[in-house]
C-alpha cells in the first residue's frame, strides 16, 4: 500500500508541476480577453500577478512532491 501511495504522490506532483507550466503558457492568451472586459480593465496588473503567482505555487508544490519522492542518500 505504501508503494502505491508513493507512486500516486509522484503522479500528483508531476501533474501539479505540469498545471503550473500550463498556466504560464495560457496566461498570455487569456489576458487580452480579460482586459477587454470593462469591469476588470483597471485590475489587469493585479490579475496578471495573481495568475503568475498561482503558476509559481503549482510548480513549486509539484516540484516538492517529486523531490520528496526520491530517497536521500
């Protein structure tokens, strides 16, 4: 059971890191649509910062899970 849980955590970590990388790929495509909305046009810098921050957190969290999966020598 422990081995199965460990592999699941590794897959989850890789998925988190890939989701974070996907955020960095997707943000430049989505921001023009958000800037076009009148309600959010004055908040674009804050929204952009939040999106990039979420991407960084996902990559770091996934990287930590992958790093913790491998035993230390």
